[in-house]
C-alpha cells in the first residue's frame, strides 16, 4: 500500500446523475520533511481531470485518464492485451488507485476508515446495479460484460482498512495473509476478465502477486519506515539480530543486509513459483504475465546489485531495462498466438 503521510484534507463531492464530478482537496499544511520524502504520488482526486455528467463514456474516459496519468507503465502494460480488455483494466485500476489513496492520503486513520466505509457502500451499490460515482459507473459495465464478483474488490478494501491499525507483522504467515488481500485480488480480477477461475492458475497468480508485493516491500524499507510501517516480519528480524533502530540508519548494517538478502530470496521464490502461469494463462494475458514476473525479478536483481542496502539507495529499473522487458513481452504477443486483431 502507498503511504498515508500527506495530511491532505479530502472532501470528495460525489455527483448526482446530473451534476459534474468535482473532487476537492484543501492544501496540505505543515507537512514534515520526512512525510514529503515518503509520499509517492499525488492522490487520485488531484489528478483526475475529466469532468463527469453521468454518462458511461465520460466515466470510462475518467478511468482512462486516472490510470494513464497516475501510473506511468499503464499504457505499456495495456498494449500487451487486446483492445477489448483495456477499458476494463483502466476501470479496475481506477478503483484500486482511488481506494489506496483514500487509505493513505486521508488526514487520520479514523477518517480513512470512514472514507473507506463509504467507498465500500458504493462498491456494494455498484454490484447491485446502482453506481453513483464515475469509477463505479465504468466498473459496472465491466461487471456486466465479464461477470466479476465482489469478493476480490472487497478483499482489497479489507487490506486498506487493515493498514489503518496494523503497522507491524509478527511472522511470515501474517504478512502473507496481508498480501492475500492487498495483492492477490488484483491478479484474480485480471484472470476473471478472461473468464479464468481455475484454482491451479489462480494459485500461480497469487504467488506472482505476493512476490511482487514482497519485492516492493524490500525495495521500500526506508520509505515505509518513514511512514511508520515495518513489513519485515518480526521473527525474521529477531533471527537475524535486527532491531527497528537499525532501520533509521543511513546505511544498512550487516545484520539488516543479511535479513534483506533472505527476504529478497523469499520474494524471488514466490515469483519463480508463479512463472509457469506465463504458459498456461489465457493466451491474451500471457505476455503481460511474463512482463510483470520478470519485472519483479529484475527489481530483486537490482536490490542484490546494491548489496541489499535499500536504506542507502532505492533500487529501480533503468529506462533501458524497462524497454527491454516491454520489448520482450511485445514480441511475445507476436510469437505466442496471443495477439488479437485491433
């Protein structure tokens, strides 16, 4: 999850069927420097610039704008799937992004819980055929066409709500339970867009999504610490002789380096376990599956290249590496029979 640090006072004004959609946010005040350092992106309501007057076409444009402006890789990723799926992916992404920002950009955990509770009611109304927000108007059409169920969306909201009270994890099973609701539902939704609910393939997807979530945690140890969150399992920390004070250093001491090396290996195991999905997923999804698995493995490689010291430096992929991954995936659309006519 992205981090609640901004102190933005969110006052979302949800539209009726005739009025325009105008999200409001008051300017942040007295944001500590550490909070600014940890904040990652502008919240959705600051960048969603598409007005909405109740039509499906405007709602879908709203979701496309939010997805493309908030996530730099969205256009690349969606080019790997046929055009018929791209709007659906934008609708799902917009829901997840808005939900995440309600959790992380509200002024306090209590206000985040209230906002998420209201958002959950709107999700239920959407599945009941009564959408009242541009994201849900667009998502309702995706639900109608693909028969998505509410469970993975509800699981995501459960995880965002958990973020408001849980900032430490005692062991790996507890962290995996969090990933089951914070990451795995996304893969389940994407598979379901193609009608895939086979337990074996869903399990592979879960492993990939958990691996991606874990590698992101180890990439962002410093950011999460600034935000008051520690995803390193407490029993792993004890086993390696790591205490939380070490997370405040400018460079990782040897025990923390050893711990991070072990955690990266764990994330890599999850990604490797899920890699067979690239060959047995619905054909139109296979290139994207391969790109995301290899992207996660590339981040793991990047962490290891800097000596597993993610306090001193946040490892990222170079533009060249991103292009290489995208090029390989695009070539896969041409050579695996997964490409559909536009």
